[in-house]
């Protein structure tokens, strides 16, 4: 680390991930150095019609591009790495992460043709990197994906420990348990602030070990030997997939993998040695017909009810390769993410209608720490300041309560909002500023070209429909040559509403004649007159307010 003036403070600026689940990205700034921890995306809310993905607003990083030294990534989930291919177009700096995380990132960069232009570096646990005024150490943790890391961020102002997403799993499926010893050692050095995962902060006790799910799978396979099994889980939960494969081998079943993200992650994890698949266990989906149903288990995406995921397509009978048969057993190995409950329920109902049996309880454990694990980390790290991260406001508030119960004064606990600028050093901490943040929406190939106004129009169209009024004026603008013709979409069915449409046409014609008689030829004023008269008429007759779009042509 560079030596620096004593009066400088560390600035922590979350650009996303607070008061929401997803889109985790935080800037750490000290004088002329910025490091960015994680770079995730979020999935659209129900009111974001037609939106595919949501990215964080990185205007602050763009304005300070010359200070940014690198992206430091805690683990390979979409809400921590998903925005990288988009943001690297704006700020191309090196990426530092553990082996599996880099492997998953590289797959994304390859899809966007960024592999050759982006520097990556694999970091081992216990290893440190120097970036400007910062030194960052990677600490082994447990989560629902392998190679998850906590970060000890050393700066001249003090040490900040960032847990990333974590749980304490004493019996992990793969690899070592969380390095609690290192947390304690860093705690003894004196930690300025702890930024701790809040996702399960409302839940008392401990999170169950991932291995408990393996026992549940064993019971399911044992009790349903005569049925085809279809198991839906998160593609990124490599340990879960490993346990399914292990149990399938035990009960002499072939494994089929379906869903693009599932296929990609399993290929990457297997290639890097994080997933062990015995020879002749995995078969292609096209080979499934060569085996009796009771000798096959299908591992698929769609546990969250996503409309285009493999399981949803099976439930809707639009999957090209798989048909749900009476007697199939469908296992949901996940909990619905808040907001997805209705979609998951719909898929379960569709599967049951096709004669399948569905299990959706007790086949999942969380990847996030409950209260006792959070208390353990606080007790080992003993921070001066507490900064709850990763979660909605109620989750952050719940962790703040836990921190206070452990003896941290309320004035030393900061529940931040995305965009807040927290300045801190050993003498104190305070939120001193707020920078621009928000949602950048991705629709197809368009990034950021759909904003609130467009979304409002889409909402309007989805709720009320549209009336398009087409008319032709004489070039001089003084005479109506053709029309008005009215086209309806999403408003009324024209063939059953001929009287209404004829009345609408006459209202528009009268409004136009009145304007032209008064010598009004400005197209803007004519369009306003059409909108006002037609809008009033439609409201009186239907109590609806469709979008009205006048189109004027001249001849």
C-alpha cells in the first residue's frame, strides 16, 4: 500500500444491493484509488414490462474512471457478477476472483466477445492483492456456490471486513469449512467496520448444512424407485447438483441436465474440478428415450417459476424434448425468492394437472447465515462500526438489532441506502453525501434506452390499450382528404363495438373540422384536439382511458 496523509478518510459507496435483493455493487474509495466489490444485476419487477435485466447505474464510477483499480468479486452468483459484461464496456479494469468465480465470469465475457480485452486474475484463499492504496485479502467462506470469499480490505484508514454472501457450514459437500480462525486473527488486528450479509438476519438459530439435503434426496430416491424424477434447483448450486448426481449413482439412475444456465455452469464446474461426475452417469436429453423412466433423473432450471425456464416449459407442454407424464415426481429444491411465489404456485398447479406428484418442502437449505452465525462473525471480528449489507430494509434492520445486542452502540451502526457516501476512519464515521444511483434497464440489445417514461407507456398500454387515429390532410393543411380511420389494439374488439367506433370517428371528424374552420393547421394543435375530444368521448362511453395516438399524413 502507498503511504498517505493521515487526515484522509475511507469512503464506502454502495451503488446497489441495499434495500433490495440483487444488484450488489460497492465502491471503496481512498484518495486516488477506488476498488469495486462485486458487480451484479437484478431481475425485473412485475411492473417492468418487457425488461430482461436491470443493471446498476455506475455514473459515479464513470466520472472517476481514472481512479478505478479493479473489480474484486466475492462469488459467482448473477447478483454479484451478472452486470460485468455490460459495465466492462464502460470501465475496463482487471477482475480479481477465486477459480470457479473467474471460470463463470469468463463464460459470460466469451458470450460478449470481451475475453481478449479483459484482464482476469485467479486469487487463492489467504492470498492478497494490492490495488492503489488498498490491499485485499480473500478469506474462505461457505455459501450455496463453491469458492465464495469474504474480503479483508486493508486501507490506511483501517480494515473493513466484507463477508460477501455466506453461511457457516461445518460439513460442506465440497472443500473446506469457513476459515473462522482467519476472521478471529483479523479481529485481533482491530477492524474498523464489518459489512455483513443480512439476507437471513430475521431468522434465529443456525442455517442447516447443505449435507442435510443429501439425506432428503436419499429418502426421495429410495421411496420413489418406480417413478421418473425431475428435480428443479438453482443452476449455480453446484453442491446441490453434486448430491443429486451422487444419489442417482447410488440408485442406478442416469442423469439428464436441462436448461441453458444449468448446462453452462455444470460444464464449467466439472471442467475446473468442482463437480465430479462418474463416467456414463450423464446422458444427453435426446438419449433419455432409450431408458425406462424409473432409471432417469432430470436436473433442470425453473425452480423460481421463470416463464421461459425448462420446468415452466414442461409444465406448459411447450418443451420440445420432455413431456410430463402421470406419475412423474417433480422436486422443487429451492425456496421461492420473494415476489416469485405466485409464479412458482402456477407451475406447481400446472404440473399437478398433468398427473405429476410434486414435492416442494424440506428439499432446500439456505446459503445465507442466520442470527447465530452472524453473531459468531461479529464476535470474532469485533468491529468498531457495523454496516449491514445484502438485503431489503427489514433484513438490514434485523442485523442492526443483532449488532446492537452484541454491544455495538446504535450510533456506530449504519443502515445505508444505495448511493449514500459513508466516510470513516478511527476517529468516527458519518454519511456525508449521496451519489446518483438507480436502475439501468436492458431490453433486448438496448441498454438504458428504456426509462420510466417508456415503462409508464407500457403500463398504460397493458392496462387500457391504444387507439390509433390516421388521417390525411391537404398539403396546404386546409382540407381533410381521407379518414379519420381508427385502429384499436387492446381497447375493444372492433367487430363487436362498431357503434362505439363509428361514434369515435364522428367525434374526431367534428373536432378536426372545427379546427380547420378556425384556420388551425399546426399539427401539434390538431393532434391535441383529436386526443382531447376522443379521450372525453371514450371516457364517457366506457370509463376507460386508452392511449390515443394521432397520425397525420399530407397529400
